[in-house]
């Protein structure tokens, strides 16, 4: 008892000492002399109720913290902090590439000036514009919103700084585990920065490859996305660069994936000239297995997936499918039970199963010839009946009418491979829900009116169960609300024949007055994870939140800042929480959030 009270007394004394020091040194904080103290105050202003830093500054919270006894003292600290940050921006220019205390404080100073309409990027001289661009690089999360305005008025300064950072990232060593932060942010930015630096990046790539494979991956993705390099340009570069590396190097695998997507015929000739015979190749790590894994899931394997897919076009597709079935042979497939972490072979198997369906969905007459040839191939003997059935369906479809683009998409969906693992089933269900979301929000003839918001959450559940059943194509079953232990009921459990376990779908209607952001986060963590995903066979879950706009709730409150949030911001907050849970929850394999907005557009 005495120790607890003594510790509390010591803590209060320390807090009073710190506050006294702050108030005595307000002039020097205002002048930007104590940069570390400024950053400490900024971090206190970012702390939420759980003591975790957020990206949003809450000046009101800082004012209350230091003005609990005398309110004007809190306002004095806030004004001194803001003025100090402005002073740092005016006096200090970040010279290092790593975030610094001065960079953190100066960034806030720029935002304070912009908020007060006291900073006009159009009036900055070249040195000041260059300094502002360097400050933008100091943000530890993303580029600040004002960088778009700075780029509009001072493009040369922004381009110069970005090129300087890219040149440094080009030299990052091959064994570095760090992420190329600036290049990655540029590639994911939607404000035109990629187009600003793409010519410079293309010139550097033509000179030589970056040392780090992650830098190479992002570079190729950026150049393909901006159209700076055409498919022919990329194919030519791939043919020149791939001979510079050994087949077990990351750069080789990246260039092989690019070559296969842009000039599959040449890539296949190279593969066949360098591969070991199938009986000597390592079934887990041969070139074709790794290539298929990269093409199946480029986000996991850090390989750019281009819009050009040369290997899908007949007659090259026929040659590619033979190669894949020879080196990713079905008789060597891995058959998993229970939860597992997928390896390259698992992804390669999933990719192989899609190839015949993709070829069948091609409306070109050459696809018929390719399918007939494949039906007699020894490598695909086990697929003969399925290919012949596919040819019959194509003949019927062609006889009925000319194929439209929609026909091709529906046909490919009909030929979707059966799920053989719980991960397969998870992706099938996620695709169905994404399709339902599209048909509600963006389709010309929206299906939003089929959901009855007057029934509340039950109306949303009934709607989704009905749509999931309509679109199952024999791939899964979706019984509503099965019993779970403890007498409670889950919304939907998706099962598939031959797959152990199920995918759990939890459904919430955001319109309900009780559906605050805190309650949604609690349902995600405690209801979906804590109750429904605690069984060892239940390792994959999807959290669906709908919003009709007809209920009593139209906006939400951030529990930390009390700021008003839109439905899109709520879904974004749930996505962020999912990323944390996916990392910290033992046994959880896949978790995703899907938001469906039923409001009229």
C-alpha cells in the first residue's frame, strides 16, 4: 500500500517538474531552440486514449493536458509548440535521408502555416521550394497532402529532390532488408509523382539494374503503370538482363516474370534451354514453380504483374500450359490438411489450375485449336475429359451468338477451379463478395434495391446469403447461422467439398445507432476472432460492413480525436486494425474487411 502511494507521489512530482520546466522555457520552445522537446509535445498531442500514437494531431488534448489547473497555461503551451515548429521550418533544412527531430517539427510548422493561410508555395524562391520538398520526404508514413500543391507550383524542386532520393535507393545493397520508402510511395501515389520521375527512373534502368531486388520490382511496376516503357521495351530489357544472373537470384526471377508476361514465346525458349529434365528438377524450387508462384500472387512474391499477359494468348498459351504441367505435375502436388503457410509450390498449383479456364475464356478461334491439341497431350492426360467438356461448351456458346466481353468474363467464372484448400476457398468467397459489392455500388443496373434496410441487420444478412448462394457455381455451400459452441450463432460459414474447415463471414449493418466505430472494432476482434475463429479449423474470416444511408447513423466518431468519420474512413480504420490483428493473432491465416455502400450514387 505504501509503495503504491509512494510511486504515485513520485510520478506526480515528476509531472509537476516537467510542466514547470516547460512553462519556464516557453520562450525558447517558441523560438524552436528545444527541438526534442517540441517533438515530445507533438507525440503527446498524437496519443490516443490507449497511449498509441496516431497520425492526427489533437491540439485540444495537449491543451487540456497542460491546462488542467490553469487553462490559459495549456493554451500557452499549444501556441508555443505551434510557433516553435514554424521556427524550425524557417531555420532548419533536413540534410539526411532518415527522419529527424527537426524534420518532424518542421513538417508540423508547414502544416500550421498552411492552415493559417500564411504560406504560399507559389511565392517560394527555389531554395525554399527545395527545402519544402525535402521536408515532404521526412514524413515517416506517407507523403503529406500538401506535396501535391507544392508539385503543382514548384515541379522542378520536387523532381530534383525525388531524383536525389531515388538515386540513393538505387545503390541500396542486394542483401538489405529495408524497404525503398520513397520509390515505394511514389509508385503508390495517385497525385502524378510517378509521371514526374518516370523518365529519370527509365534512364537509370536502361543504364543498369538497381542492386536491391525490391527496388527493381518497384521500378518495373512504376514504369509499366505509367506507360513509360512499353511491353516491347520491357521484353527487350528482360532478354538482355536475364543472362546477367544465375537462376536462383531474385533479379533473374523478376526478369523472367516480366519476360513471360511481355514475350512469352522468347521466355519459354529460354526456360526450355536452361531447365533440367523434369525428373531431375527440384519439385519445390525449380524455375517454373517459382515463375508460376510469382504470376499467381505477385504481391506476396514481390513481382510486378503487368496488364500485358503474353502467355495467355493462343497459340503461345498451349506451349506454356504444356511446360507448366510438365514441371508443376499434378502427381507431385502437395495435399494439405488443417492450417498451413503456403509455399511457392502451393501457389504454383493454384496458378496451374486457372490456365485451362483462362484459355477457355478466350474468344479467339485459335483457342479451340489450342484446346484440341492439349486434349491429346500426355502431360494433360488427367485433364482430357475437362478439356473436351470445355470444347463442347465453347461450341454451344459460339453457336448461340457472338461472344461479348461480358460473356467471356462469365464463362471464365463458370470454369473457375474447385477449391482444394481453405486458402482457395477464402479467395473464392472474397471474389464473390467483391462482385456483389461492384453490382451494388457501380453496376448500371444496381442490385441495391434487393436489400431491405427496414429489416436492419437481418435484411443485410438475408441479402448476402441469397447472393452468395446464387453465385456459388457449385464451389461452396453457404448455410445461414449454424450453431457454434456457447449457444451463439455466427452469420455465415462457407464450406466446400473436400476442404477441411470453413470460411467465417460476419455481417454488420453500419446504419444501426449502436454501431459506433468502437463497437465495430470490438465485434471484429472479440466476436469474429474471439468466438468464431477460435476453432483450429476456422482460420479464415471476412468481416462485412454494409451501409444503406437510411438509418439513424450517417457518420461516426473517431474514439480518440472525436472527429467525424465517413463510411469510407470507417472501413479504412477497420482495414488498419485487420493488419495489426493478422500479425499478432496466432493461428489466423487470412482476415479481410469488405465494405458495401448501398446509397444511391
